[in-house]
């Protein structure tokens, strides 16, 4: 009897090893990845469908001084390293590349591979040697750590299907003193917009503090800038925000503040604007 028990106990690792050996490598990788991946809460709000990746009105946007206004507010200067998330076909990418100059770098990212191919053609034609192009994932911007002075998300955050996972993975990419810049429209998330209080609450859950908030006609919407404060929270500490822009439970880590700036109140947002290009 003792021998049988000893044989049984000794056989368990062997059986597990045999079962593992019989499992295709791809399935084993998927299972191991699933066990290692952190679990994030879902956003308690609708998510916009993916919008257009290009605009035919870049001249109109420049006439409004949209990119110039955003870059001035963000303090963009030569030598900076910038990530343009949801770059589309490059309205901001090419202007950021010029602003940071030869000593700076711009990383353009999007989940639309076709848009990235078209952006690649544009970058090549305009000989922008300081621009790199990489694909992202819906829940992961796939940015290198400790790399960026500014991360831009222009007219795209409302399309992020897993915002808490996305921001959690984005945060380590910031250099000390780095900032995240969001440009969006003040309307419901299922209408290609993001109510500011909802934005503040979601960023707050990831330990980001609002440092500036500006409304101006140049954007047909608003500009918000955030800095990371304190340690990155564990995924299980994240509490979803309601559509009213408040937590469903728990306490806010940092009270969002609207900092006085060169803001001008604007009327109804431009309903035609969907996504940055």
C-alpha cells in the first residue's frame, strides 16, 4: 500500500508533464499569458466605434490654428520625445516632427494597420527622419518605458475599449515630468466625445492628476493635460467611473482641478469631428 501511494504521488508531476507536452505550444503560451495578465474592470460607459483616420480639412484645421494651439499649450519644444497615439494619417505627427526638430523624436501609433501604411508613405515622402511608426493594441499602446515627454491622444480616447488597462500600460512610458495630453469634444462617449468629468475620473483612477484644462474655439472642444503622481495603482484597486464622471465606490486618489489658463468658452462642439488624422 505504501508503495502504491508513493508511486501515485511520484506520478502526478509526470502526468502533468505529459499533459503539458501534449498541449500545443501556442495553447500553452496563451494559458500562461492569461494567468500572468492582470485583470482590469470594464468601463462603465459606452465606447465609440472607430472613426475616420483621415481628414480632408487639414488646411481648415490649420486656419483655426488647432495643432499650433495644442502644441503651445503642451509646451512642445525642440529635442522632446513625443508619442502620438491614434495618429491616423498624421495630422499631428508631421507637425510634431517639425516642432521637436532633428534632435527630437515622434513615435506615431495606431491600431489601424492601413492608416499606418498610408502614414508611412507620408513620412517617407516628407522625409521625416525623426518619426517612427508602430502598431498598437486596443488595450495596450505598446510604448517603450521611460521614453516620452508628452503622450498625445487627440480625438481618440473615447474609442479606447479598455481605458483602465490602456492607461495602466501607458503610464510607465512617461519620463520624469512627462505629461499626457488629451483633446476631445464635450459630448457623450457613444457620440465620439468624452465628458470632461468622466475623463478626469478615469485618469484619476490610474493616479493621474489634471494640471490644465482649456476650452478654445481652435479645438472645437477642449484640451486637458495630466501628470502621473505617486505609484501606479494595482489593477484591483481601480474602481470604474459612472457616466456622470464619479466613482461607483471608493475614494478618489487625487481631486481633479481645473487650472486657470488661456481658456476661452466655446459654444456647441463641431459635430463633424470624429477622430484625429
